[in-house]
C-alpha cells in the first residue's frame, strides 16, 4: 500500500494525526495534507522550481545554537537530528526534507567532538580473566538445543575457553570457572564480570554478590570486579570472544551424546587456539598464556562444590516448587520441611536430617509437567492401584506392561506393582520394568520372584540377549518312515 493510502486508512479508523505520523515515520504536515484532502482526481503535473542554494540557508545558525546548548546538557537529553528537523518545521516553517538536516548535524558533531569522547585502549595484566555469557545452538543426544555458553578469556594472551550450560545461574558460573581453573591448574587473581552473569550486580558504586559466589571467591582467594551496566567496551576482549568462539567452534552445530561430552569437545577445541599467533603481539598465544598462568594463584587441593542449599516444604501432594518448576519429593514426604541442593545440572532433595532422598536433572525454563522419579510413584500405586489409569507413570512404561496393567484386576495389578517396587530397590526401576516387559511378552507370570531375579540379571548384564532360534535342525531326527509308518 502507498503512504497516502495508509494515511487515509488510519485516518478513517480514527487514529490521531500525531500517531499516524509516528507509525509511518513522516511529518504531521504530510499526514494532515493527505487526510484532509477531498479530491484525489488526477491533475496535470506542475513543474517545481529548484532552490538556488542549500535548503538550509538561513537555518544554519539556529541548528548550531541548539547543538551548542546541548554541550551543557545531560548526554541522554540532547537533540537528535530528527528532533532538530521537527523543531525547524514546527517553529521556523522549514519546508525542506530531513536528509539535509541529518547530514548537517552529522558534520557538525564530527567537527565539534570533545577530546575526551570515545573509547580508550585498556591494558590488562597477566593473570586477569574476563567472563561473560552468550547463546549458541548445539545438538545433544540428537536434539537441537539453545545453550548458554560461558566464555572465559585472558586478555593479556587472548587465550579463550568456553563451557556450555542450560542456564546462567551462580551454580553454572561457579562450575564453569572451576572447570577452567582445574584445566589450566591455576586460579586467575582478578575476574571481571558484567551485570548479566547471575552472580552479582553493580548499581553505581555498590556491588551485591550472591552468597554462593562469595564462597567461591573465598575458596579460591580470587578478586572480582563488575563493569558499568551496558558498558561492553570495559570488557571488550570477552565480548569479541563470544562471537568468535560461536562462529569458529560451533559452526556447524557440534553434536554430543550429553552436555558433559559437548563441554569436553569445546575444551579440546579451545586448546587448539594456543597454537595461533596473537593478533597484535606477534607471539604464539600459548607462550603468552604461560605468562598468564605464571601470574595466577596456586590451585587449592580441594575443588569448590558449587551447590546452593534452600529450605522447601512439600505440599500435600508431596510436591515442592523450585525456580518455578514442580518436583515430586515422594509420597512419604508430603507436608514435610525439606532441603534442596541446587547444582548446575542436578536438584537434590534432602530430608530433615540432611540425608539425600532423591535427585533429579535440573530443569531450566518453565516445565508444564511435574518432574518426578518414576520409582517414587510405585509404592503409592501399590497402596492405591485404582489410581493407575491417571498416574503419570502410565505414560512411561512399555506398551505390553501398560496393556497388562490396564486389563488386570486390582489384585493382579497390586501384585505386579509390588514386584516392580521390590525389584527397583535392588536392580533399579528401568531394569525392573524391562524384566516385567520381558516376562509379559514371553507369556510367563510376572510374579515377584521371577521378576526380581530377571531384573537383577538385566541390571548386571548377565541376561543373554533374546534371539530367534532355528529349530529346523531337529527335523533330521524326526524323519517319518513312510514304509513302516514309524518315526526314525
């Protein structure tokens, strides 16, 4: 649609002139011109007289006055070229276009730039790291995922390391830094962060850090510093490294069976960067990095465990809420006060005596379904077998087991679930369910003794793989004598 047509359409909908001008990026005079025009019948073209000089003639001193006054104003409240153009039109009857105003402002700004403006090149001593997060895609266990990549750079040598996580929490940062520290066998003396790394924030001159990262610094005796918000130039080395590593280490998207496997791949690729030459110093990055390591602190004998403990109370359905997601503690823990240990990849639930109860893979982002351990639901179903049809466990078992339990009587259902519960304690839930599936497909009775024995054999890898046996060889021993009618 043409601009005029858009103006007429919005005007017919009752949109104010100012809003139409804002949406379409044109002057209000233009909006009024076409909104109020009654006749759009074609007319013969009329020649336009060309101005003899610049369209800004007579307006230069006005613009220069406004720009000069801006030098004494707050930087965030100064004239833009668009604002100058609007004021010229509204206050001084300017009839020209925006482009010459924009060019004039650009030239004036370049001629009158202050000596203190712009960025200065920063010199970083050896033994200092910059830390930041970025995002990149990878394929984990065949599934394409968007991951948060923690980038750690040494600006003195330009050595760079990257580790991938599913979030940007203090647990992820602490685990990633520990991984890098242990890989290089040293601890950088100074760490530079921004306000988006999940470990602390700087507001003015005040810095507030998370309790976990405070303990991390105490453990490694390192110091931290936080940049001004939105001041990426203060840690430009890591800002550039985020894009560099994403383009060079993760194109095409790396594939791995697990997140740990991906991080091993990324660490090996980072090590290959040590053979390159520093872009300015002309020396191998590996040689310069040796100076970084030499200027760093000694690695302590014990690694820091990046875990955060919090108190939670399970509701009457034995669920607890962690970071907006629901985890099932187990039927025995409803309405009890529990402790949760949050690591970068695991959520661990502990009872009132700090004894581990259950562990789950940590979920990031909002999960619509309750996160549970299948084995924890079996005891409740043994007590209430009638709840099987609506249990979340039903969708996780194999088709033969599901069909058998769906058709079974309450007594038989309780009997099989009891056998699975008993076998899960010694062989694990997966082996117990695999044993139940095998017995049902064989046509055997899935009683407790048979299921438990088979589950243990499956768990220890001693159950031979099922195979189709060729019985035709036995035909040679059952040759029918046609003359005597006897079997030889």
